[in-house]
C-alpha cells in the first residue's frame, strides 16, 4: 500500500511495496536474537507430542496453522536440530515475513450513477461493460489489513469476516491498505458519493481475513492460516496484495490444496522493479499480477519475471481509505488552478506564498524562506526534498514529474509541518513561468486516496475474475484463470512476456470468449 513511484501510498509502514525482507528494527514482535521462529510440520495426530517437544526445548507455540498439520513456533536456535530429527516432525522451515505492497473521470450516468468518480482502471479492465448482476453467486476473500466496513462508499456490501487475536476485528483497518483494496473491488455505485469498484452493486460476497495490523507485516504461517480460513468460508477467489521474497513449503501446500479444490488464488508481483520472484505470487497455484499505468504502460516499480501472468492498473489508483484518513489536495498559482497529486504523509493544512524554484531540492537554501518551493522530481526521495524545503524556511512544496504524466508521492515515516503536493511534468513547466506569483497549497481530510503498486493491480484482477465467473458458475477456477489469460489485451512483446504476462485483464473480452467457446477453451 504505497503511493510513490515505487511504492503504494496506503500503508504508513508497508503501504506501497511488497518487500522481500524487513529490517530487524522494523519488526517489533520478531523473535529475540537468541531464538528463531519456524514452521514445524508434523505427522497426523502428533500435535501434542510436538508441542511437548517444543516446550521441552524452552520454546513457545506462536500459532496453530488452520487446516494443516503444522504450527509456528519460537525456539532457541540451538534446539532446531533436535526438532528436525524428531520422528514426529515432517519438516522445519523458516516462518518468513509477508508484507503489503496505490485518475478518475466523472460518471455520465451510465452505467454508474451521476456524481460518481470512475477510476480509470474500471474502464481499462472493461468492468463498465459487464454488469455485476450475477455476482451474488461468487465469494471473494480479501487477505489484508481489514476494512473500514462503515465507510460511506463500502457500507452495505455483503461482508463477512472474523476476529483474530493478533490483529483484531476484520472490520477495522489501522494501516488503510485493505480498505483501499476493497474499494477497487466493491466501492458502491451510490449517487454523488466517492468512486465505483469493479463490482459496485452490493452483490458480490466479500469475506475479510485480517493478517496485518498497523505495522503492515505478517508471517507466512499467518498467511497459510488465512488462506485456509478463506477456503473454509467458501471463497471462490482469494486476493492477496502482499508477499515476500522467499518461498514457504507450508504456504505453497496451502495454496496448492485450495487450487485443487477450485479456488482461484491471485497475488501481487511486488514493487521492487526487479526480476525477483515474490511469494505467494510465485507459486504455480497462484496467479501473479503486474502493474500498469493509465496509458497501459508497464509500471517501472512492478517486478518482472517468467511468473508474471497478467497485468492491471496499479498507478495513481483512486480508492477508499478509512474515513477522514486520506487527503485531498488543491493548488493555485496566480490565477491558474492545477490538479495536483497527493503527497502521502503531508500535514492537512494550507500555505500561501510566492512560488520559487528550488531545483532538485537536494540542498538547503535560505533563499526559499517564506516561499512555496517548486521542486523537480529525481536524484533524492520526496521526503528529503520536502524536508530540505522546510529547513530552508519554505512554507509549502510542489514536486513536479521528470517524466510524462502525473503521479502520487509519499513521505514515508518522515514528519513535516508544511503542506506538499505533486504535479505533472507539463504543470511543472507551466509553473516555472509563474515564479514569483502567489501559490496556494491546500491539503484537507478526505475519505479516498491515490495509491500506486502491484497491490492496486491485484484487486482489479481478482474482482474481474469474480465478475466474469459469476456469469459462468459451472466453470472451474483454473478455467477462469486460463480464460482471463487468453482474453487479455496483449501488450509489450507479442504473446506472454515478463512485464505484462499475457496482457491487460479484460472483463468483457473474457465473458465473450467463454460464452462463445465454453469454459475450457
């Protein structure tokens, strides 16, 4: 859940990137230095014996993995060998970390109510061409940080969920990521309020399993349990805007079994912009999703490799966040009103002062005192640029793009006191001709936010899968998966490639293909 060019601006800690590792200082509940957290898979009926062995080794059981003969335990590192050689133990593996990985047009009144904002991704995946009339026969399980169930644009959906002793109730969302994902799937078609999702008419059944708290990370054992909870709840599709850089045998087994039972598993490719394979997306039983921008170009942060199967919108995606936690930005210079992007982490306040050129914002410059800083993107991160403006005495900051198009930024954990926004390259060029004129930046509370990331692309795919499947409920999950690939809009190199997979997911094209050729073709 992050909103910079490489991150998804939704979660404060993990909100925009699916990262492979987490620094030890970030993980407050990680195993102590002299202990290690592992998954112990055991033979059927041997749970009590294994728990006794763990206790004898001065370890503790952290979680019984739902639906599997396995548990997560924390034990002294010296005790590992003994566990590995225990006759009741099948295998022992690391319990690896999983993290969460953010353009609209007004509705014309058809097919969405007037006053609705239609995120560009809705039309790009053809969701506006396929009504969700039948979606009530499908259930989509969202494994994430929970959801703000009472949000003005989500309240009334067909929600179920459960309590988790580690993360709390499913209907709360401390880091905003899960609510953003949910909005892309099912924000309501309610006149004059917010945005619309792929399935906007309260038909689709949504089951919420909360694995992330405010910190935005979890273990693979938690994810395996969550996936099995989805299966028990009767999910047809499981969506996961999360992942990590190492595979887990336990996790893979869970998804393999679910896929064999007809569940379609969908997960994010990751936001490192490298060829690294993230998991669970990297398992054969999971569909890996890459991110595109509004021009159908590959997003530079999206991981690319042979496992990428399909692509969807993942740049500047507008969706729901817990009420009042988003921000809405406005910018005027002289008599010109601009349409700025949000800078996640900006304080909600107003500043007005002459506009001054701050270059790249890479050094403190006292000439910016009492000015609004106009800053070019590049070289250093957004937080440093805005902090340098503030340290120079600047009262506000505008960071403009160094590539075509608009974008959203993030300050991460950096706290600033001056409002900041982003602007497109063309807007930046125009403002350079307005230096000295009065610039006014206003950042106000909002119930929606623009995020970037493969986390944003993934719910587009899972929601389209549920939508198309609802018309053909006798198809299997694997047949829907294959149909989505065969009907995707081919982008990049001809055929499947490492950046786009088979191409951009297309709801109407998939429907037409199945209607014409049947489930298995």
